[in-house]
């Protein structure tokens, strides 16, 4: 055992005097002397460089102390080089000293100090005005909603290349100053339950979530890489200059994008990247983004998909500038199809799908040859197209094909289908149409009609760019610029609609919103915050390469997002009764505890402490060990936020099973009480205050599949399913602070919904009566049970499931939060804690 530190010891007193001689105050010198190893290294630095009574600046003394800690393994000559750099003020911060030590360890004493100076921030200077400007630019380009993002913002800016060497205190103060000017006073905002004020660019585009900066950069992802190199509005080539002029006149030179989903299924995590890019790019440039449903296949479209897509876009924080449908343009598309035939660039074909496949080379890539109908007279194709429209033909009997270039190496130029016959009524146009345009005919023309400046899509459509441009130019209409980025794939799961449908139908999952899936409605139900999803996709960057990410990385992003944004509540998953024998039966102490130790704005909660409490069964063992820091017979531990530690005196067991059913402990209130090595969570038994809150079901979700590539499993992906992917716990307990947390979460979500609705109504009022603007957001779209999120202390992050029912939420007026008859509390684990092993550490 190390000897007890005694400042009066002659040797230690000499050390303290020596440390004072370089500028430390006596308390600081005394504190520095407590670490024998670091003190010895600092003593050598002072003596080897004759620093005693030559340094009077405590700031430099602190840097020398940092050098003693960081550079303990650096040789004396190298230390002397670094000492001189500190004394002549080349190194002004502990961060610079740390970087300098690493440089010296790696490269030795530099002969040319230019590289050293660059890597260690020597000569770095930034004015207060420049600092504020850079912070303001960062906040303008990040997905922030208010003061809860303060810590994350400071950390991100500290790690950015431009501000790495800025004074940490000056940086913190400047960030708080910009936050105040952007979001209002911190406490005032929280007291009112209001949300942050969105930036102008986001308001103009309808997006309430602007773009975060990419990892390791203070620039927005929309300013660098693939997106940073995109053309400016009006620079996309046109077959006639008048088309460019008309486009710019219609848009005012704004960036116009669109998110064009097919309403034939639920959106998945990969779609979040497309939403982020299209809405975010427009928002960043002060432009607009359409939500356009590509509803050209009535056989696969359902109303629930339309509703879900809009709900998810809004849940992610974006508001479409206009909501349109490809079917809005059916008349105009038909007119252009007729024009295509008149220009001899389209013809009616009666070949079967198999015949067309063979004409294109077949399975073996043989020679291509033209359809026998390719050169039929224009007048004949016009008549046949009208017959298709009038319902003369059945599906598959006649199609309109584009007359492109069969010699082109790109299969997207091999006379694509433009129109086909379908007999299914359309959800918007009913039985009006018997013919429907294909994606290849519709997409580019709808982009043209809507004056899209940037048609952003994934690289699977890269071959389609040629036919996209060909059709616009052949019809002599404005040609948008298509640009392709790499799609997002998440490994360890599946996103195929067909495969998910099989899982749903065969009972492997509970529905399309089962939290084990990676559809966006599933992630929402699990409790994943929309901001975490935007943060996730923004940090991946945007390039032409496909992004393959493990589910564990996604979960880590969610965990980091939740860490400093949700309250923490005492919770036990597997309750074990604990009686404190030296407290009276009626003892109760009401304890006020913070909901987050680092975020005062989240407030506090009051919980009872009584003779009977419940701890988690995993926090007790009959057989103690050196690596177990929690409770065991005869062992003392602390209870979080409780006034005194407890010692286990005895325990009771079930006579049949031998399981421990109750612990009898003693509250340590007298004598010398040492700080416990561990603290465990607890919940008190106090019916008068409603404690504990009983959780009907705690659903813990694990990976649905056992491998990273379920699609490779034999005989099919279902063979890879993890049979233990869902764990349901019935007896969990939580502190009574749950009620106030739930109430506040719903109040804040409803306030946001109200603000979004007001903004949408304002946009509606400003819109032209002929414009197809979006229906306003509703509370059903924006507010769900999942808005109640919290960390069960030392357990995991949880959210209220959609199956749960809290009666006070449905009562009129300002209902008091609390349990009602018929209530059902069901919570989902969002993600586990970063380190479960840390549970036992102090």
C-alpha cells in the first residue's frame, strides 16, 4: 500500500516549494505533488532545464505539468525542446503540448520546424469575430433543434481542423453566445417548452432540419465532395437556350429538388439518405424540395403507403414545399407521348416480354435486332395508341416503345417501354385511364414539368441518365441534370419489400413496424429519434460509392445522440426486494434528484426513499469475487442519490427453489463511512406516492439475423433468423419520475406539432390557389408514444411503445400525470448502454 500523502513531510514540502517556484499557487503545487510519478517527472524537468524561479506564469507551469504527464517516456533532450516551445509561447495549450509530444515521439526533434508548427498549431490565431462567424456557419449547417445539442456542438467544433487549436474556454463561451442569439435564452426556452428557431434556408424550403457537417470537418456535407461539386442552377445543358431562360425565370435561380418515392411499400433506412440529400441540399441552398409520389402503377399502390411516406418525411423533420403526384401530369404525359409518336420517336409494339428480351440479345447477350413494328407508319402508331387508351387492348397486347438507338452499348437505349395497358383503377384518377406511363417515360418529364434543377438519385440509375436526357431533348423540353450518389446499405438486416412481407406473413415479426426491422416506421416505433437518423446519414458523407454500414454502427450513433438528450430514471428490470432493517416501518425520505447530471435544463424529479426498496437481481451475488463490485453478503455498496450506503446483513431464499427472494440490509449512518466502490440503482416501495411504477412489458430487441449477410443463407434468408431476437420482461419497475418525463415529452412534442402546423398553414395562405401544396402536418403524424424516451439508469435507453396506453394523455385539459385504470405501460429498448460492464464500476 502506498504511504499516505503528508504535505508536511520534508521531501514533499521541498517538492511543493519547487513547484511554486515555477508559478504554481500553493494549493496547485500541493495537488501536483500528490502524484508521485508525475511529480518526479516534473521535478526532473525543472531541474534539468534550470527553471526554478525563472517561470512566474501559472499557465505555463500547467503546460509543463502536462508535459510531465504526457511526455514521461520522452528523452531529456526532447523534453528540453518542448520546454523551450512552452516557454517561448509557441505551445499555448494542453492540446498543443499533447500533439507536440506525439510528434516528437514519432519524428524526433525536427530539423525543419515548419511541419512541427503545422501539426501542433504553432502560430494559430483566431479573432473573436472570426470565431463567432465560424460557429454561426457551423450551426447554420447542422441539424440542431436547441440547447440540448450544446455539448455535442462544442465537441464537434473542438475536433474540426479549423478550430482544433482555439482556446477551449473562448470556444465554449462563443458557442453559448451563438446558441443564445439563435435559440434564445436557455432557461427561457425550456420553461416555455418551445423549440429552436429554424434558419431561414430551412424555412424557405420547408425543411426544419438543415444539414449537419460531415465528420471531421466544419463544412456542411452539401459544400464538399460529391454534393459540393454539383452544378449551379441553370448550368445544366439544354438543347435550346430558351429552355434555360424559361427555367431560370420560373425558379428565380433557386435550387429545386424532389424526393420521388414509389408508394408501393414502407420506406426503410436507405431511404433516409435520399430524404436527407434531397431536402437537405435544397434547404442548404435556400431552395425548395417537392415530395412527388411516383404513382404510375396502380396494381402495387396502397393508401397506407402514401400516408406513411408523408408521415415519415415529416417525422424526420422535413416539410415538402409541394406534394405532387406523377398522376397530376397524366394528361400532359399523354400529350407528350402522342408528340413522341408524331416525331417518329415512338411506336406501338405487340411483342411479348419474352420476344423483346430475345431482341435485346437474350440471356446470352447475343446480337440485337429491331422489333418488326419499329418502322410502322406514324399514322398507324397514333391510331394504335388511341386504341390502347380506349381499352381495346388487354394488358400485354400492346405497348408504346421509344425509338432510341439499338446500337448503343447502354441497354437503357434499347427502345424502352413508355406506356403499357393496365386494367386496375387508379387511386386518384379512377377508371379514367387504361394506359399508364412507365418510370422511364414519366420521371424525367415530371422533373422537367416541375423545373427540377438537381435530379439526385442513386447510382443504380446511372445508366438511365442517357435515356433521361434523350427523351427530354427529343421532345425539346427543359432537361434537368441527373446526378447519382451511392446508396446506403445496412448489413445484418434485410430491406427487400418482398422478403419483409414474407417475414410478416409467416409470423417471424409482428408487422412492418416491428422494431427488429429497419423500415423507418420500425425505427420510429423502437424509439430511435429522427435527429439520430439524420445525424447517422450525415456523418457517412455522400459519394458515388455504395455505403455498407453495420447495424452496430447505426446503434452507436443513436446511443451517442441519446446520451446527452434524454432524462435518466432509476429502473430495475428484475426486482429483488431489499429491506433496510435499521429504518422504521413508516420511514420515508423524499429525495430530489437531477434527471441528467450534465444537463440541468432537463430538470429534477422527487422520489421516495423508504425501508423497503427494490434493486436489480443482477446487482446481487451470493458468491462474491474480486471483479464483482456490487452487492454480496457482508458487502457495502451505495444507492444512487440515497443519503447513505447499505451493507448486506442477511438474505432469504425460496425453500423450494433456493432462489434469493429478499435481502436484509443495514443503512450505514454512523462511524467512519468510506465512499463505496460501487453504486446500484433502486426503486422504493411507497404506495402513497405511486412508487414504484410497474412496467407491464419491457421489450428487448436483439439482432433479427445471426449473420451480417442474411441473403447468403441457405436455403434462403429465413434460415439465418435469430430465434431469440425478442426478449419480453414482465416485472420491471421504474421510479415515479416517469410520469413527469412522459408528460413533458408529450407537451413538447405537441408544441412542436403546433408550430409546424402553423408554419404550414402560413405557407398555404401564401401559396397561389392553383399550386398543389401539401396538406398541413397533424399531431398524428408528428406525435407518437415513442416521443417518451429515457435512459433506465445503468440499464439501457427505452421508449414508450405504440401499444402502450396512458390515460392522462387522453383526458381534456391539464390532466395530472399518473396511473389510470386501463393503463398499459409497454416500453421498447432503443439501444443498450455503451458499456454494460461499467455497471459495477464506481
